[in-house]
């Protein structure tokens, strides 16, 4: 199973979703090491990219070093979105992804993200402007619609195809659902039927079995995995293996999990600096310890430790203790 996005072919189309505050460069690179063929940046506000604020530039750092990598942009002004797309193309982005799916109030209130699904004329203008502005493929991520009475994703898919978009990802919820309830993979099939573009299904894909079921119900050509990868950067490889062979590959052993977390920790410190890196790493450590004996007490201790070396010592200790219990 493979998927083509213009001149880019991904052999195992299981993608890492754009996740604000999570899919930064250290996390993307870690997931790539575990076999992911295409990763997406955190959502970047197009106006901030043009101003080249420190935060937005950090989000898009090293595009050409992660090829193929997609940079996701959000905004509501076609000219601003186009200029931001050009900047990221120059920075080495292999694809530009346009966000019509973010349900967060502060984004929607600026008429960006999923709010654009309520203005199909402006949505089409943005898509066309970005496609004209760059030479790399442009993709779109959206939801089923604003609410159940306005599920216009199939119509927007046709607009996207006419605008020159090369791939569409659909999260199987409406904006008004936020992240509540369950993703409706079956409804994504309506988008698949409405366009000749490749479609990727997203939402609630937490296991290899979920991925296969989402593909079967939607008829999509690929899957996008988000928060289920937190603490489990190897999940995408397990999904790829399962879709390819039908067999479930084993989870990494405790020693491998410990080494993976320590590598990620070092990368966060290098990317953000020691002080900020220690703080940002805490959530990733918590996710990585899920299911381990003594994890709750460890998380309480770790949040009070400021020295990276002490944190690393504690990480090794908690994994070693769990390995001893498992051996016994």
C-alpha cells in the first residue's frame, strides 16, 4: 500500500498528525526514526510566520533536514497564507498543509481553522492562493463540517481538487464535537466518494486494529495518527507492519523504551535549551511512563527536579525497577 502526493510517494501511508505543543522537531525526528514516512509540523499561524517570530520559526526549524516534511499553516487571509507558504517552501518544506480543522476557540474566533468550513468562498480563495504561490504540493486537513447539520466536507473536497490541492486529510468529527464522542470513520467515505484525490482518515486511531478498521470504513488511502503516539513514537511502525502483514509486532521492551525516552530528552534540551527543555520534557516523560509501576509517584518527583542529569538518573531508575519486577 502506497500513496502519491504529486511527485512524492509514501510507501506506508501512516502519517504523524500536526499537534500543537507536541509535534516539534525533536518529536518528529523521533517518530521518523521509528519508520514514519511523512511528518507534519505543529500548526503555525501564517501571520506569525511572516513576522518570523521566534516561536513560529522554532516550529518550522530544519524542514529540509526532515524531508519529506509538511508544514501546516493556519490563517484567514489568502495573501498572507500564500506568503507564509512561500517562506516555508524556501525553508525546505516538501509540502504545505492548510488547516481547516482546528476547533480551538482562539483559532476559530480569528476565522481560521475549522471556521473556514463555514465560508466556502474564502476557503476556496485560500486554497487557490497557496497553490499558486508554491511549487511544492499543497494538502488540506479538515473536519466533517461545522456541525451535524452542516457536514460539507465532500463539497469542500471538490473545491480543493479544483483549486489544485493534492491530498486531503479528514478528521472524523465536526467542529462542534471538538474532541468529544467518537470519530465517524464511515462519514469520511462520503469525502472519498466525492473526489479523485487521495484521502487520509484521522481521529481516534490508537492501535493497529483501529487503523485497519478506519481504512475499511472510510475507504481512505492512508491514516493519520495523533495523540496516541505520545509516549509511543513506535506506534506508527506497528501500524505499518500490521497493515502490511496482518501480524501485530511486539511493543519495545523496557530497555528500548528507556533508551528512546533518554534520546528524546537529550533532543529537547538541545532544541530548547536546558531550562525550557526540562519543563517541556515533563509531559513527554509522563506519557512515556504510562503503565509502569510507580509511575505516578515518579511523575510527582520529576516535576520538582530542575537539573537534567538528576532527571535522567530518575528515568533510568524507574525503568530498571520495572525491569527487575518483570524479571521476578
